[in-house]
């Protein structure tokens, strides 16, 4: 284990210090941070982004890195008192990606690594439960086949470990049984997932640099599928949909984390955990408060309970629906945790535009029965043609069509169909599933858990999706625009932004007596250079103090208006461009 940042290939995570996020990635950073707070976290080490950069050049793992990985595993053995690849108490590992910037669900994870026939037998003997050991082996083989070997095993072949191995062998993909061979292959697969199609599209959509690279976190497994006093779940320290201060989460008994986020299972609300595992539930709420206090941000927490004992696996800044982002920012100011300036910087103007997008009229929806009903996972209204294939959805979106993507559930491979969709609807999953989390990150209205077979018949029809209420209506419905001035949360943000913005934003009805330039540049496709040229061409010929038009209300338009010394712009709603002006200081 080398220590200088320039040469470090791996680092032990002990909690004694919290290394730089750019070196170890967000996941490993959260593990080190949680350890420093005294939370119970399975032992881990990290293969750094420096190693990822070298792997990109060389295309293979090199001898010194393999030695460092082995040293890291020996550390996990000492901390867990287990043995990797053998012994009476076998150590299994999770191998997970971890970029410096959170990219939920975009890269690869392998769980239960290190299991083979020998370690499965030892695990069964230790726990007294051969069914658990078999389930763990089956899970590993299925995930390893998909992530590392790039082979999808059908459900019939995936019923047992033996049937999976037989199917892989028939197709010319023998499964490695040596634990270190498994580990090295998994590390390479995670490195390679940084440049997967879905990861690139996510980075492009969110403006994340492609050269950051990913770290690889290697952590001792804890087993939520062990017995009836075990389980796994996701907790948000506040409601990610509404922003209300109560913790919000989902939990599955006798399951592993992939079961929750995959959407293939519908988890129970967190209250179910309070009933079945009260001590672990109480410890989880305490950990949630400690993590939010430390970060002064709403936390998205992954946890596992193994035989009644709580382990926190990860905590990161939560992806919030636009309403929740606005409300929690204001609440954190009122609680004295952040300043108004910090609150404004936590909300993008694009998110406010989504929040102030038209909504359904209650008088209209009260008279209609929905054609499908599920759980609202990201508020908003989406209207479009139902498409059930992500490739087709992407193609239609590029042609300018409004599309609602309907899937049984979504996976990272569906991201290209989710970006730009008017809405996402799924038959399976809950509010912490992949579809829900990614839709909130994208700001796309989403309804999950509509029921098996509920959506396939809608293909080719136009629907209206209510992401707040969880309804799907079989026609295009009229919408109405929210009034930002009447909302107390938005009113607070409006007041703070007015105090800090270097220009005013006025509504169209307020400009009768003002000298206003009609910019004449369309919003679609506009960029800062186009707006700058238009302002430079027109402003010298008149005495304009303000400008109007769709382009001037964009972030690029606001930046141009500030550069050219305009006193005001005309827009409705007011808050998004005003926020852009306030945050430009």
C-alpha cells in the first residue's frame, strides 16, 4: 500500500482519515466518512482512480496492483476474522464502482464474490443453512455472468447454481472457481463500466467530465438474505418526493440490495422494519440523523441487517424531486444548517423549471378513471406516446416526439430511453428502485409498481402520466401552470434570489412602460455565443435596458444579459432565471 497521492493504487479504509473524493470515489469516501463517525460499516479497501487511469492506458491489471489487491484482501480477512477462498469461516466480497461524482445505477457491481463449491459448503456448515448458501452461490453466478462474462442467463436456467454453470459451460463461458481470478475479473469489469454507453450518456446529460474515472471499492459482504432476522433496504433522511422532514425508506426481509434497486420485487415501507427488527430500525434512524448532521444534506443510505445487526453500506447526497429539493433547502436554512446563499446554489434553475411546469387540474382528473395506477416516484406531468423499448424511445425522442417509456422495470441499460422521455412508468418496483432514483435525478415524471401486465396494452397510445398521484390516463389531458408567488417555499427562494441577483426579472404584464428588446432568438438550440451576437448587434442601435424572448430566460441568456449590462429581462415564471442570475455572482 503506497501512500503518496501520485502513486497510490489502493488504500485501506479505516476511518482514521477521509482521503480525497477524487482519489477514492464517492462510495469509498462515504465508507471512510461513516467509519470516522463511529458507524458500523463492513471493512473495505479501495482501488483508486489513479489505477483506473493506468488501466485505461494499459488495458490490463499489472503485477504491483495485483499485489496491492492481495494486501487489501488480507486486511479484510484480519478485520472480519474470515478467510477469502477457504477455511471454516469464508470471506465473500462485494466489488463496486465509485466515481467522485454520484452516478446512481450507471456502473457495475458484483456481490458474493469468492464463493465456489468449497466455500459454499463451509458457509452452509457455519450457518447451519444449506438453502442460504445455495441462494448466495446462485446470486453470485447470475450477477457474475451478466456483469463480467456479459451473458444473460434466462430465468429457467437461473434456478440453481448448477443450472447456471451448466448453461454457461454449454455456451462456452466456463465460470472461474478461483476466488482471486473472480476478483481480478470483477475489478476489470468495473473499470470497463466507466466507459459503458449508459455511463457516458449519464455524464453527458449531467455535464460530468469523462476523465474523472472510477475507483473500485472492495468490501466484506454482510448478508441480508441470511435468515428471517436479516434484510436490506434504502433510507432517505427526508422524503425525496415532497421534502417533508420524516425519514422515508423501503425494506425487504431476507434479501440483498440488488433485490431492492432492481425493481423486480416490491419492498415494504420502513415501518415494516420497525415491527420486525425494532433495534436495527432505531439504530438506522440514529445513523440517518448523524449522517445528515455531518453533511448538512439529505442522505440516501443503503443498509443491510444481518441476523439482527445493522450495517451501513453507503450514504450519499440524495437525488431529490424538484419540490423536495426546494423545500429541504429552505428547511435547512430555517434549521440553521446552511445559509440562504448555499440554499440557492443547491437548486438548479432547470430543476425549478421542472417544478413550475404545468400540472393536471384536479377538476379534470376527478372525473376520470386512470387506466393504470402505481406509486408516484417523481412528481410532474408527462404526456406522450407509450413506447416499451428504450432504443425505440431514444429514436423517437431524437425526432422530436413526446414519448412515455413503459417497462416492466428499468435497469442501467434503459438510461438512453429515459433521458428526454416525457415520463417513465413501470409495472414493478417501489420508490427506491432504479426507475425511481434515476427519474428523480433526471427530473422526469415517474410512476412505478403499476402491476404485472398493466402497461403492455398501452403501447402505441397517447397517455398522460401524473407522477405526483401515481396515475396514468389514456388520453392527453389539459394542464394548468402553478403560481410561484403563492407557494411559501418558492416565495422564500424568490426573496433570497431578488436580494442577490444583479438584474431584475419581470413578468410580461409588467413591461408596458419599459424599453424592452425582443431578442428574436428561439429558445431551442440557443447557446451563449448566439445570444451574445444578437445582443451585440442590436443593443448599440437603441436605448434598451431589458430584453424578452424564450432564449433570454435560459441560463445562457441570463449570463449574456449580465455580460451586456442589462437591467432586467422579461420571463414567466420569474424564479428560474432569477436564480440563475443570483448564482452567477
